[in-house]
């Protein structure tokens, strides 16, 4: 398994916990973790946003088809060993349910109150982790970038 954490600052306890769980799954071929540009710090709170891009291992499936509607043949198709929906169900048992999910993303939100021994107020830490599926050999896409389809 290939794990790339070069674009991640290491902040976020839940992100680290999620990364450990994902590394133990044999259906995952690669993981890339990045700090998201949405991270902010204000008075009384810290908002951490991290993105995890997951590449699943590929399996070969045989599919019977007819060539020209007459001659039978077998076609070999590569499909991911797991989908995001399957990953969501497995993660629900290990780290809890996702706060939001759709066909392209899982999102987890965790909050905690941090009070240092020398402080009286402390601050609230909000951590958001988004998981995306990427294809083998693909660099991590930005979810809000336009594709090269001629749009400005």
C-alpha cells in the first residue's frame, strides 16, 4: 500500500485514526492525505479540514457478451475491489457513521473542547475529514476544479 502524507501537516487526531484504519484494509491500494484550504483559526475555535484520496485495488471480472449479436465471447473488465458505499459501511463499525455521504464523497465531522492546564476557557476544535475515491495512476483531483472541457 502506498501512503502519501507529504501535503498533510499531521494535524487532526481523527484524521490520524482514520488513516490507521484505512491502512489495515487490503482492498485499498493507495492513500493520499492533504490539508484542505478550508482550515481556519479564530478566537475560541480551530477548524481543521483534511482530504483523503483513496485508490482501491482492482479485480478482474469476466463478462459474457455477444459480438455482433451472434458470436459469444468473454470480456475481462477491471473493477474496483470496493466502492465508497462499501467503505462507508465498514468504517461505520470501526470509527462511526459518516455525517454526510454521496456517490463521490464521505464526510466526517468531529468536535472536541480543548482546555490547556494553564487556561480557563480553552477552545473548540472542529475537524472535518472528506474521503474521495481516485483512480489508479491519477493524481488527487480537487473536487471544485473544472475539468478540461473548455469551461472558463
